[in-house]
C-alpha cells in the first residue's frame, strides 16, 4: 500500500515528493519530482531503485529494528527538504540521495539520474 501511494503521489504533475526510509540505524532521504519545471530533471523512486529487490533480500524494520532518534533525524532532513521546496531556497536533494548511518555517524550524498 505504502509504495503504491508513493508511486502515485510522485507522478502528480508539478508536485514534488519528499521521500525517506529508515532501517535499523540508517536512513535515506531524497526528493522526487516526475514533472519538474525545466531545467530540473524529472525523477521518481524508480530512478533511484530501478529494480525491485527480491523478497527477503533487504532488511525489514520489524526484524532488525529502528533506533528512535534516527527516525527524528530522517524527519528533520525531510522537513528541511520540504521547506527548501516551499520557499525556493537552497539546493533540494533532487537527483541526489542523503544516506546517513548513525552507527558510524557518517553521511554521504550520492547522485542518480533517470533510469532509461
């Protein structure tokens, strides 16, 4: 249900989707915009993850758990992205994904492009 909602919402023309996921002690945050104004690239979750993983190949939160403060960090990053989009200030994570690991206190920003 959740991924169907995300796919549908990210395809509403002109409406960006601030996306995030948390598993264990790590999170990812990005912004998808399927009908972004030029020159912003049109991207969806499928641009970041072009192939759906096979069942059981990725960790599930009910099995590995989620560290509560990491959810707060992800939510803060997502709120910051939403504010940047609303006020037109800064550089939103369109075409980039923020990946943070609380176990090592490391963060990286990776870029990605539309999947052809």
